C-alpha cells in the first residue's frame, strides 16, 4: 500500500457490495477454507448490506453452461437482484458489471467472491486503477489452496486493497449498539451466522438480556 494512503471505515452511505461467483462449480474447487464457513460469512456481509440499504451487485460466470446459479443462500437475500452473468474471469471486463458499479455512485467497493486469486483479485486491481477504494472480506472468499488464497491476499494488499472480515463489515456499518433501528437486525445476523450467537442465546434465555455494564442497547 502506498505510503501515507488512508482508507477510512465504510459507512452505509459511501459503499457498495459486489458478490462474485458464489456458484456450485466454484465452491467445488475451494480447499483454502471450510466451505460451510464461507457460506456463513458471505451471508453475514450480504445480510448486512440488505439491513443497511447498501447497493448490491451480484455476478456469476457461465451460470448456464458450467458453474451453476448463484447459491440460494445469497439469491434469497436479494430476490429482486438478477446476477450479471459473464464469460470473463475478470468481472470488470464485463460492460454490464462495470456499468452496475458506476451506477451505485459509490467510490468504496466491498468485494468478495470465489476464487480469491482470479475472480476477486482481477477486478480489484482494475477497480483500484479506476480510482475506487476496495475492501475485501477475505474470510468470505476462498481458493483452491491456502497458499493460493494467501498469495492473492498479499497481492491485493500490496496493490492497495484493504483486507477486512465479514463481521468487521457488519460492525463498521453499525458503529454504535445504541442505534436501535438496526440493532436487532445486527443481532439476528450474529445469531444466525456467528459463534457469538450461542453466547447471545444463553444471555437472553438464562440471564434475561444484556447486562447494564455491557454497553448494549436494551432493544435486545
């Protein structure tokens, strides 16, 4: 990353989310992570985007001829969004994808997909070149090996992209548990898709809710 470059936190009003190639054929080649964990993490970022009204772009590659449709765990979150199907490995080379990004009007793009070394890395490099800030939730991405994923993340960082995690994206959007309009939505995401949900269930069911000293809103 260039010396002196500062990348602030994302907010609901300044970012857009792109989810690329979460399809059966692409998942079949993933061996860098437990694939079920990736499915959970991508649902965290997808549901966070929906909760905070962040613009979302979905894209697939060769859906009808090889890779299959976008997995329903994502598609069901955005029933009104039709994935942009491509032939290009690099989504940025697809005119419809590029126009969709530009139409969001956002300069911060949160981008995740399969595989990290190609379908995540390639459009990220071009987005950076085009003047966008790119944030990659690396725990929602995967590749054919741990080394392939890690080398891709290293190259992303060297190019200027910002590695984040799925929950970090959610928490950056929320910022303050006192924001009651989205508090319960955040807790629902944690309950459904994170190990922390087990603790939350215990607190709510056996201790009657969050303690006064934890700094959480009483909306729970």
